[in-house]
C-alpha cells in the first residue's frame, strides 16, 4: 500500500515538473523592484499595472501577485483576460483597455468589478439597454488625441461624458488618451496631442474624477491638473518588465532590472570543416574548422527567425555567435573559441547578461514583441 502511495506521489511530482530544459526564468524579485522604483517616481499618484498579453509573456497571474503592493489596479486588453485573473484569485479592480462589446459585458463588468474603457458611442448604447439592478461601474473614457486607433474626437467628448454621467450605473469617469511618440522626448507629436487632450479636459473636468495620459514612456506632472482636483493615473507597462520605454538614456539610479531570462540547452556538438555550411538555405559557411553547438529552441518557441548570423548568445559566461537560419525547434551557434562547451550546458538567449534589447535590435523589432511571442511550449520557472 505504501509503495502504491509513494509511486503515486512520485508520478504527481514528475507531472508537475516540465521535462524540457528550454525555459523562461521569470525573476519575480526584479518585477517587484521595478514596480517599487516606478512607484517612487510618481509620489502619491495611483498606478495601473498593465498585465495584458499574459503579463507581456511573463504570466499575468504571477505578475499580478508580484506587483500587488505597488499598484491600485490592473489593466488587460479584453474581458477574457480579466475573467482569467478573477478565476485565478486576483481581486483588485481590472481595467479593460479594449472595452466591451455587448450589454452582457456591462453586466459582467458590474459583477466582477471590471472597469471598461469606453471609446465609441455604441458602447454607451449598450449601457442604455442595461435594466438590471446592479452595482455601479467606474469607466475610462478614451479620447483620440492623434493616435487614431480608438477614442472620441475632441468635439465628441462632452456628449460622451454627458451620456455616461446621466446613467445611474456609472460611477467615476477617468478621461484618458494615448501618445503615439511618448518614447521620443524630441517629438513634436506629444505636445500636439497633449494640447488636444487639455482642450477636451477643460470642457468636461467638472464631470469627471480622474485623468490618465501617462504611460511608461511619459510621466505627467502638471499644476493645472492638481488645481482641478483630478486623480492622475500612471499606467506602468513595459517598464515593469525591466525595459526603458524611452529613447532617452537612464542614469544608473534609474536603471530597471531584467525580468525574463530565456535559456536553452546544448543538445548536439559537431566539428565541421572549412567550406561546410550550416542550416536551411546554407546561409552560413565555415571559414575554418568550426565547432557548432545545436540548441533546443527555435521560432516555434518565440525566438525571432529574423535575427542574422552573428547574433550573440551567452555560453559559460562567454559570447557565442548564431550561425545559420533559425529552425522551428533549433538554432546553431559557433562555439569554436569557447572552452569547455558540453552537452546539456544552459545557454542564455536574453536576460541578465545579454539584454533583450540587443536581440530586439538584431531582429529589427521591439522588446514588447519578443516578450509576447515566447510561446507556451517554453515552461516558465518563477524565481523569488
């Protein structure tokens, strides 16, 4: 009997541990430190922790728990993401950035303490069809100040606020917008958008309770808003995950910490002669006798197929260079000049010693995309 129980417990333990050595190590302590640092910049302002797209690929539930002491609310893209967080035991208010699509969604928001972003008149029409006796809902009204994705134009904001304010289901209203070039401190676009935002704000400020124009790339301090008595919400996005959202360089004191380390093991080693090629399309040709390591990661795991030969990886605290095209499940690295490489060695693709920004630059993309495209084939290992 005891043998059966032991075997059952062993089976459970094995099932809970992924067999695959390829993994994304999620550094929860660094997540907390980043959130704490961002919170210190904004004095008493409340902070909205953006954990959409499964927490930028880190795991939304785990990120929510890690940063809970530093954020007043969370934000996700759509209602299904919010429901998943509720089912995982997350209780703080959740802002739905894409808003809602039906009368039923309004009822869900009221029941689950979700706060929808209202960005078109149809969403308010859905609200007028709600007849159930339910709790009030805080809403975020999106103004299109120049991004031209979602939101009301300046002249339409007062009508939208009036319609919302007249409905008994609506509680607080936060007026928000989104800057197209907040990452560029020299861009003329941001002052223009800010001017449009203020034009809308002055028309409705007595009917709303808060504003949100500040994301990770733009923090707003403004005496005018203080005089209006409005709550200024700061939206923390990519900065939570250790990335500088601005093109401006950060001081040592402002540096954020990496939160994801992508690793894969060496699964094969082979010596090839000068003139031999590696990978699909024979893109890379050896100029000398070379030792090639094959790693168990590929574009199906989220490693970008667009990176060129020479893209760095870290093996045994030394830099190896990618050679050959990225395959679905494997990549190949020239380790000729690295001593002691052996089967099973863990290789860092990005993270603590190799910034993800380096790989994003090589792939001609952004860190947001690299984080978000790490697939569920890659086990997440949470470290605290």
